[in-house]
C-alpha cells in the first residue's frame, strides 16, 4: 500500500530512515499509527465485540487508519516518481515493493485453507483464473472480483492512484495535481447531490466480469509498457491510457459508493498538495484551501449519503476529520526526532497491514471469536503479530526492495 523507504534491519525494530527525522520520520510515525488503527478495527471483531459495537457508530477506526495511509501515499508516491524522473524505474519499484509480500501472504492463506486452518472469502462464481488475473493487476476490487484477503481492496485504489500520477507526469501536468484533489472532491459531492448511486461493480454487471478483467489486464499491460518507453509520445499515450482506465473503473465499477471512491482519490491528491507546498511547488495558502474544499466535500458527501449497510455516517465523518487532523499534526512535528519504536513500526507497517488478517482468519477458523471483550487476548495478539511482521519485513520486503532498486539502476544504465 504505502511506500516506506528501505531501512537497515537489525534484530530490533528498524531505526529512523537515513533521510533523517525531518524528512521521513513523521511519515513512518503516521504509518505506524495507521497500521495499529486498522489492526484494532479488525481484531475487535474477534477479541473486543462489545467495545466494537459501542465504538463503530461514533468512530470507524478502520477507515481512520486507511485514510491516514492514503494521505501518506499521496505525499510519498509523486515524490518517488519525480525523484527518479523515470516511469520505468517507478513501476519497477512499485512491483518489487508491493507484489512479493502480497504473493507470500496470499500463498500462505491458500495453504492454510487447504489444511482447514483458515477460511477464504467467498468470491462467488468467478473462475480461479479470473480471480488470479484480477489480483495480478491489483485492481481486483474495481474489476467485480472481491479481494481474497480483506485488506487488499485498498491496494486497488492505490493502483488507480499510481496510474493517475503517471498520467499527470507523462503529460507534464504533475505540478497541477493539487487541482485534481479539488476536482475529485467536487465530483464526489456533486454525485451525492445529484443522487447518482450506481450498483456495486456496475460495469461488470453490464459487460460481464470476465470481459472486464481481460480487457483491463491488456490495457494495464499496454499502459505500463508504453508509459515506460523511451519515446515521449508513446509515454504520453501510455500515461493517458492508464489514467483514463483508472478513472473509469473507480467511477463505474467500484464496490464502495461512487462518492467514497472519488473522495479516496481526492484524499491522496490532498497529500500530494501538501508535498507541493512543502517543496516550494505551491503555496501553503493554496494547500490549506484545498484541504478545506476536500474536507467540506467529503463530510457533506457522507452526510448526504446517510446511514446504510455496514456504513454509519457519523463514524465515517469522525474518522475522516481525525485522519486529516492526524496528518496535519504529523506535518507540524516533521522536524523533530520521534522514538525509534514509532518509526520502526512505520517501517514494518505494510507487513502489519497484510499479515494481521491472516492471523485473525486462523483464529476465527479454529478457536472462534469471543463473545465478550478480552483485552488480554487482544494484547497477546499484537504481541505475536509485531515480531512476525518484523521477520516478513526483514526477509521478504527489504530484500525485494533492494533487488528492485538494483534492477532499476541497471535498466537506467543500459
């Protein structure tokens, strides 16, 4: 999901990034907090059912953590692309950053399912090939195919954001990306105001899930290859093709309401707006105005949407406001050193995000969920989870990121 920088790993939690606390430490702190919020939200089903029932109507901890992650991604991803100045290197970095751990986690989940220790999410009548191809694009949640692992749905919106960032970069409009946050937020509010409520996976419902997956896979491959080419017109074509495809899928084929999909993209571009202001590519006044527009549109959209199945507007609005305030607080302390344990947790946050639902699935499938709150079991779960995630970071994430950087350097020199 998000993109923590590679940090040397010892037997303890990783230290602060080599770029210095003023540059990246605050982002690691936000990632760590976001990861814990998501873990708490999901583990509360198993260990804290009474607390969850009382809390969710007023505060959605899962959405809070996810929105903080999206804000951090919005800040980091354009910076990563523009620092490299090469779309091909960017995509190589993304592949080696995201896919290895996803593949291992899904593989472990499938193995546990085979021996009866874990249950898979129901993917309906879709064939195994279609599900696998959809997940290979990481757009499965926008292709009418539920994610095999619950948390993978957010990676589909991350991938859509990657495609949009590349589109703006190849068309040389990336400096104007803050306007994308405003436009997307206004579209979200407008869709609610106009009463636009598409059914889940509307495009797949009309054309069929299989054809949508197949066409998207071809378009994705063409977009990434063309945008990574040496010819400027070809790069522009690939970027625009990918960006338009991403917008189409988010608008017409999401499993969450249209307004929320657009708000998610607006939130990520809000993170980009902050990055622009901090690096002198925009003013802080404009960034503040953008934040106000996105916040007003997001809150207004949630309020207009109302309560529904698995959605409580009060809980969502509180989560959104706290996420924006948390990001602002992190920005305010970006020049200060943070405790090593905080930045270390941020470094392994992607592992925490992907591994914890597997452990919970095993517990739910074997021991079962508690009927009453049990704080001791909740603490024990986190105590087991974090060392395991440190291992997955050290032996899967870190080496793969290093391989990706070496490959990118070799291709740039060739």
